[in-house]
């Protein structure tokens, strides 16, 4: 048997072994994600009870629904504020921690603590601080100011933003650190020899080198932004203040009232919008990587 045939046989065996290892994950994705999603697509074109084909009337009903419009607006506003804020804060912290030789590990661990706190404990913390009879209102009453029911006013949105950023900053910071460690120090040394300052190094070496990490962080942050519903739901229920009424609240309420056709149509709309959003960011990220070389 020639050396070429041996290599071909080895490659085939490795390929078969790889597919066998991937098979459980692929089966799980197919049966628990793709098939249910296909059924959601199908249901979005039918009436839930009668099974009658109604075309795009479910989608028209969703877009005309005032609750959907409000929830979509609040969710979009939350994402557009939180994700840039989170990425910038976590990047700044990662650069600061990177420069710490003695206390670097301590800061990494301390910033990850919010990730380990259960959601129920966070809700209790909110109650302690932001309840009508909580610590903040007690302080305001001592100073002579009027008490505010924080979670039932428009200020609830700012609290939700703070909670999301506080909880996810440490996680994103660690991922930024991984990206920073992947940039070769030789590039910085060569730039220093050419007379580049700290800002030039950051602009022309650090940022382009972090583009793959930035894309990954964007997608993860986008997914995590939908998990903030848990805190809002636990502290304010199914119908919170209008400022924090998110798409997840709407889906949950439609599920309870068995508006399955609306929920399916809205889910498809959200999935398509998120997919387009991610593809655009991916395109911009890949273009930025090409321009940096």
C-alpha cells in the first residue's frame, strides 16, 4: 500500500470518528431546535384551534398589536443601550486588569461574582434597595424628598439596564482578556520602535486584533440581554411598568392566554430580525479584519 493511500484511509477514519463524536450534538440540535422551529414556522400560517390556513394574517395581526409594538420598542431600546455600554465598560476593565500584575487574578474573580449569584437573590437585592419602603426611599425620606416606587415608574428601565450591565460585565471582561492575550507582543514592540504611542497601539493593533472577540461577545451579549426578563418578571410580574414590558413578557402572556398563532408569528419576526442583525455585524467584523491586514 502506497503512502498516499495510507493517508487517504487515515483521513477517512478521522472524518468518520469526527462525525460520530458530533452525532449526539447534531441529533440534539435537529430534534430539539430545528424541528420545533420548523413547527413554529408552520403554525405561524395557521389558526391554532381550527388548523385553518390563514396566510400572513397572523403576521399582520402581530404588527398591528399595540402590546407588540411597545414590547418591541422597549426590547430594541434595551439592546441598543445595554450592549454598547456593556462592551465598552468590560473592554476598559479588561485593559486595566491586564496591566495589573499582582491583583489581576483577584479582580478577575471579583468581577465574576455577579454571575454566580442566583436570580432570586438579585430580586431580593432589588427589593431591599428599590422597594417603596426600601433603603433608597428611606434615605430620601430622611433628606426630605418624596418616596418613589422605583419598579413601577419609568425609572425601572434604568434599574434593568444597571442590573444587566452589573451581572454581565465580569463575564465579558474575561473574554476580552482572552482576546487581548491572543495578540502578539511582538506587534507592540515593533510599533514602539517605530515611535507609536499608547493610542496608536490601541487603534491600529489592539482594536483590529479584538474584532473576532468583539463579534463573539456581541452575539453572547445579545443572547444574554433576553435573559433579563427573569429579574423583571420576578419582581414586577407579568404586567410590569410599560418601560420594562419586553417581548418575553408578551410571549409569556400570549402563551398563558393560548394565542399560539400570534406567539409563533412574533417569534419568527424576532428570529429573522436578530439573524439579519447578526449577519450585518458579522459582515462588518469580517470587513474590519480584512482592512486591518
